[in-house]
C-alpha cells in the first residue's frame, strides 16, 4: 500500500480569526494576536470554511511528522489567543530563604540569597509574558506557549545546583503546574 498524501485538519472556533499568507499564520482572538512563520516546514496550508488543512503529498517519514507539528503549532496558537497559558513554579529552600524580584524594564527575574550566595542569579523573561511573585510561588502567564514555557525553563535553570548531590541539596525553583 502506497500513501500519497497526508492531511490534518484544525477547526477554527467562531471567536478566533485566522489569516493565511503563504505559510505565515496570523491568529487573532479575545486575548490578543499571534503570528507564526511556518515556511521552514515542508507542508501546504489551505484555509476553507473555518477549517485549516495542513498537508503534504508523497511524504517521507520526516515530512509525515511535520504535518502533525504544523497542526499542533496552529492549535496552540488558537488555544493561546482564547484561553492563554499559565505555568506555576514552586520556590523550595531548606535553610536560606530566597528573595525574588521581577525587573520589567530589563525583562529579567532576580533570585537573591540562593543558598546564601552574595551575587543574585538572573533568569531572562522571553517575549510578552507576565510574571507574578507571591511568597513561595511564581506564576508565568502569556498567550504564546513558546515564550511562557521558555521563561519558566529559564527560571528553573537559573537555580540549578552544580557539583553537589541533588538528592541532598533540594533548594531551587521547580515547575509545579502547567495550565
């Protein structure tokens, strides 16, 4: 049996407006607008009757996988402009309490007094995300999944302890919830 084409269909909700210019997708919804360039993927995009069809003809194995990747990107964009994304991070410390501050001008999160260190550690905030800090919880919110998840990963990586047993030294900031 020879497979000569693969397609995935993405339904567009009524409150979302999707525009297609070649392989550049623009999604507008109640929470904002997202723009994604999918021209690096070897797929064809067609918009018809509030349905976006992602397809490829005569796919090889990698091209077959790229169809699902492109459809997932568009679904994540639609979910972002309708619901948004939120990551919650938990601040864990055994002895030295951490002070966490957000500097919106420099787009950076400062972690002071991490394991008693004198110089603060920094984590870069990516894109248009909002970061809220309560006592032992950090909330990262935004409409772009890539920006929200990368910001949360930057915060988690900033408190990585090197050259010590990580089963004993549990201090750090860890992702606890993704919604």
